[in-house]
């Protein structure tokens, strides 16, 4: 059951860049309410940042999606540029924003 539709509050989406989890990629952890199209929106946001997704682990824990992406920049390197890191978090959070609006029928 969708907690947004039944009146309870879903936890807000969260995007975390995890440093030192991998020596070959930067880990982007995304937690959000699971719904159809969520993975596509996250992947599109990462692509719009010019990132390469090297691997992903996708899990659903109850109604919450916990997705982890191993990404590199366009040159195949870790995300070290502060502006790219901020943009990545901002773009993914923006992609998750539709998940906060209940479906209107």
C-alpha cells in the first residue's frame, strides 16, 4: 500500500554519495518510496549528468527502494569535482520529486 495515498508520511527521498566504498567508481545510494518508473528516472538523471553506470544493486525493502549505483564520470574516473557531485545529487533528487506527488485519477 502506498503510504502517501493512505495518509501516512513516506520518508523523504535521500541521495548519498559514498566515498571509499569502491576504488574504481563512486557509489550513489538512493532511498525513495518504490513505484513504477523509479529506476528509469534515476538512471536518466545519472545519464543527464554525463555519468557512466558501471554496476547497480537494486533492492526493495517493504515500500522503500534502496538502490546503489557505481558510477564514473565521462572520463571513467571517480566523481571528485565538487560541482559534478552537487549536480548529481540535485538531479537525482529532482528525478525523485514526482514520487512525492500522489497519482491523480
